[in-house]
């Protein structure tokens, strides 16, 4: 009984800390968006001043820079669920800061009844692991591929990342290389998937690691 209470408390603490971290990551991502909007009028004034002086090439250069900056801000995933979008885009922003290219596609159907908290914990944990594995590698070797969509009557999540040598499973889960206590995230992910009658399949090979999740859709 005491052990069960200790586990429940640890899970609650872990979940609360995880969601706080996600909120912080999302806030960092949107800070840039707010900054761009705040500077909008200054950009217009700078362009008008250059146009008045006939510095058209200078205006073209300025517009190209603004376009590049806006593209980096607006290049966000829209999966259909606000919290999932926030988590995914926050993680992609962190990946970019660590020079990890990300190829991502995500669309969550209305038929999925899993709550947002559980879904975000699954995606957040898998992305955290993908980012950490990439950070161990040379920049030229880094990558993450994300696909979230429908496969038959399931929500299908597949996250593949660059990795080092092939890792061996300990039971059904690959042990973390980050030290004692860090494997709790994957175990928690597996537990949530099981709770929703889903299937969690991690696979390791030389140079890459893939985590696949199947969650039954309603009806």
C-alpha cells in the first residue's frame, strides 16, 4: 500500500514537472512571435524611409531578411489539437537550437478520444529522447523525423532519430544512456500507451532509433 502511494506520488510529480517544462518551452517559442509583431511598425517605417530615398535594392534586401525571419516564426505544425501543437512546436524549436533538422508531419483525427495530457506526455517523452540522442552526435549526422496520422483504425505516431550504435533491450524497453532514474520517461510512456490499449514499439539499429505508437481510434 505504501509503495503504491509512493509510485502514485512520483507519477503525479513527474507529470506536473513535465507539463511545467512544456509550458516554459512553448513560451520561449512564442516570445519570438510576439517580438516580430511588436516590431512590425518599425519595419514598415524603415521600408518607407528607404523607398523615399530611392534605395530600392536596400528595400529588396530588407524584405528578403524579413521573409526569412517570418518563415522561421510561422513554420509551425498544426495537428488539430492546440496542446499537441504547442508541445511539438516547442520541441522542434529546441531541436533547431541544437542544430537538429526536423522533418515533421502531424494530423490528429477527431476520432481519437485520448486526453491531451496523456498524448502530450507520450510525444514529449519521445521527442526528449530523440533530441538527447542527437546531441551526442556530430552536427552533420543529426536528424529527427516525425509522423503522426491515421493508420487503419489507429492513431499512428512514429519518431525516428539519429543515434549511435545499436542498443539492446532490457525486457521490453531500451535502457536510458543518461544515468539512473532517466529511464522513467520511456517506462511512463509505455504505461500510458498500455492504459489506452495501444502498442508501443521501440526499435534500435546502428545509426538510428525509432519509436512507434499505435492508439485505437474510437469507433
